[in-house]
C-alpha cells in the first residue's frame, strides 16, 4: 500500500480527449517588467489610415485630372476618326468605236499593266473603211499626176486663148470704126448701102468671135486651176486615211494605267457601243483615305499636314500620309435648295441635340501596300501634326 500523504501519481492516470480540450491550461499572471515596449493604441492606427486614404484619394483625383487634360490635349491637337475608308480612282473603260467583242483577255479583279490589251472589237468594218480611204487617195494622186502632166499644155492654151481674145477685140474695134465712117457717107450718097451692111455684119461677126475667144480663155483657165483644186483635195484624202487607220487601231482597247479590273460582267459576243463603259478599271498607282472629321477638328489640319492611317484589316501596320485637301462643301441635312432669288426655307422645329457636322478630308497614302488596300476598306486616320515648313 502506498503512503497516503504522498500526492497521487499522474503518470498512470490517463485523461480523456474531451477533458483535455475542456480544461485549458492555467496561466499565471506575471507582473509586467518596467523595461517592456509601449503598446500602440487602436485609435492612433486608425487616424494614420484615414490620412493615407485621403492622400491616396487626392493623388488619384489629381492624376485623373492630369491624365484627362493630357488626353484632351492629344485628341484636340491630334484628332482621330474611324469614320474613314480607303479609296482609289476608278474609270470606266469604254471603246472609242462600236462593234462586237471578239476577244476578252481579262477577268474580273485581275491585275493589269499599262498597255495590256483588255479586249478587241471586230475590225472587219474598219479594215474595209481603211482600204476604201486608201483607194480614194490613190485615185486622187493619179488625177493629180495627169493634171500635172497637162499643166504646161494648159498654160499654153491659156496664153493662146488670151491672144485670141485680144485679136477679137482688135477686129471688133476695126469693124466698129469702119461702120462708124460709112454710116454718115450713106446719107450723102458717097457710100453704098451694101458697104454699110457689110460693115455692120463684120462688126457683129467680130463681137461673136470675141465672145468665143473669151469662152475659150475661161475654159483654159478652169482646166489650169484643176491641178490646184486636186492638190488641195489631197490633204482631206490623207486625213481620211489616217482617220480610218486610227479607228482600226481603236478596235484593240488597252489599259491606260496599271490597275485592277472591276465590275466585269460581259463575255465574248457582246456588242460594245462607243463611249459606253464595258467595265471599270481601278487605278492602283495612288491610294488615299477619305476621313470624316468633326468641324471643330479641321482647324488643326491643313493641306500638307502629316497623318497616320491604319486599316481595319491590318491594325498592326501604319501607313504615313499627307492631307491633300479638306472638303469645302457638304449637303446640309433637311434643307431644300431653292432657285436664285427664292425665299429661304426654315423648318418650324428645334433640335435640342446638335450633332457636329463632319467634313471629308482627303489623305494621300505615301507608301500603300497593294496587297492590303482595297477600295472601300475601313480605316482609322490620326493627324500627326501641322504641315512641314
């Protein structure tokens, strides 16, 4: 048996888990040491937090204001717009002569070079017209040669006819003088009536001879002037040959500049009329962007201002450009144009929301990528700065 005065042994006495959790270990209060650090009170910590929050709020507000002013300055001095499209010049390809298309050498959207034959018109009619003009010129040249060979003879005939006219005039004068001398003698009986009649007849014969010689002179002069007339007609005949040859050359329609064929909806056998476009050709030599800027933004730009262009199809590529011009006129919405002298039309309504008018600005792209630029492609334009001086 054990000693009843000795404390009970705890080594062999197990405790249950619930009892161990329920009985916390006793903590004996120890007196605080005079050298221990002072403990910060919760009220002072909250005050520092409030001050820091206020400082952060002020910094955020000031930063937002500065950032807003900076962005506003950039947007004012370097306006941008996504209301822009890529453009290029498009011309209609129309033949200068009419006829049936016998060859079509291109397809829709095909790239062509300057001078490439696009299509051909049946040249049969124009070949015949050229041959006819050449034949007319050859005939005229032959007539000129004949007239030139007869020129010397015709000049001799003119001189002979002129001499015959002078002789007939002299004979007529002599016959008239003879008749004038005999007529007074007839009344005094110094001349016979037969002599007077013969003198009168001689005068009439001389007058008829003068008329005949004058007619012969006129015919000789007309024959001599035929060479000059034929020579003058030769220039017109040569022009007719040149025109026929030119129209024959127009049967082959060539590309006036490098570009791409668009709106090709015909085939071989179609009839083409002169001056009516068969399809269109897109000029790929020069591209530009039509950007619509608000009316308050165009004061920051002028012809020659530098710009940057982005395409929606290639947003990672930027293309430099320059302002070629700013639109000076747009169609006003809701207004009616009246003839000169008409009274103005004012609508009896008021719009509370005023939307700024946009004006088109043409920006020429300096180094366009022909594989990326398409007519009507969406673009973004940003003004870089004023024009270089």
